[in-house]
C-alpha cells in the first residue's frame, strides 16, 4: 500500500482531468509502463481522512470490507498515465461525468493536499512477439491506457487505433505515438449514445490490414465482449491473440 496526496488537478477537456499524486512512498512503486494498473483508494465525501488497509497483499480486500462504510474508502482500478520518479509524481486521468460515480465526483473536487493511495496491480498489455500489427480499441474509460501504451510502444509498432470519446472537444491534439500507428478518433457528440457502441460498429465496418494481429480492447463490457466475438467469428482471429477487459457495464454501478 502506497499513501500519497494530490499535487495538482488539471482539466484536460470537457470530460477529462488528470490528478497528479505525489509523496515519499511513491519510491516503492516499480513502474512497468504500458497499461500499468493500480487500485486507487480515495476517501468518501465527508470523511476526514483516508484509512488505507494495513495489509499489503490481496488480503487487503477482506480487511477493507470489514470496515464500516463511515470509514471505508472508495477503491477503483485506474491506469497510470505518466510516472515521473525524478519529481516523485504520478498522473492518473479521470473521465468526468458529474457526480454520477464516486470517482468522477472525487476527481472534480480533489485539491492539493487531499489524501489518496494506490496498490500496484501490473500490466495487461502483453502482445506475443513478432506480430505484424496491433489493434487497439477503447472508449473514454480506456483512453488513458491506450495513450500510455502508445507512448511506451516501440517506434516500429504498426497499429490501428480506434478511440471513442464523448465529444469532439475531447480529442487530443498532442499525443505521442509511433509513426506506424493510425489513430481513428470517434466522438459521439450525443449525450444519449451508449459508450462503446460507436467504436464497436466502426471496427466491424473497418477495412483492416492483412495478417495475424494482436488486439487490446477495453471499456464498457459490451464493447470488449462484442469486439472479441466479431474478431473471432468474422475475422478468424485467434482467441489467444485478443486481450479484452470490461472495465464497467452500462446501467450497473460498482460495489462500494
């Protein structure tokens, strides 16, 4: 368990903010790059301080659930967007959608000095070596992970990248990526549209390169499972070449 505090809260676009965390304990984090994932702990509104589990193994979850809700922190999975060990800082990007989720509400009001904590999980982007190209797909909840993967990817990477965002104003202009990665931005620009549906349909209709490829897809669960089904059934992709992660499901809240 690594206890940190908010250093900065920077708005990136209408639906994205980056929370910069720092503190001496960050020296215990061993960054692996790509989609390096951590469990993020943050206090519930009204809690005077953050009570982190004392255990530093997966047994922490049982300890957490024994806490009364008045003391129990929120915990959610997030990707490390950037890590600056020389500055003792780590960036985590949040999707902002009002107070409809605990994480969005916390990110909207987080101020320097506010407590937070992380527990290391590791990476899930593990492509087999030697494949000629990669397919990376995600909606807004997976955008930070995809951008981090692209920043850490070798310059030789060839990739088709489909990134769905809530609106045109959320498109990033300054992302770092290999020259062989083609970025397809997919703004929904419709508040009633289901996240992930546009990305799924676009890839279904897309003309993709020939040859065996590795897929990394994440976001709303129907995007992840639907794309895997399409690639296996319609494009003869091997299941072992597809990494798919349902971060969340429309209409279903995460347990607290």
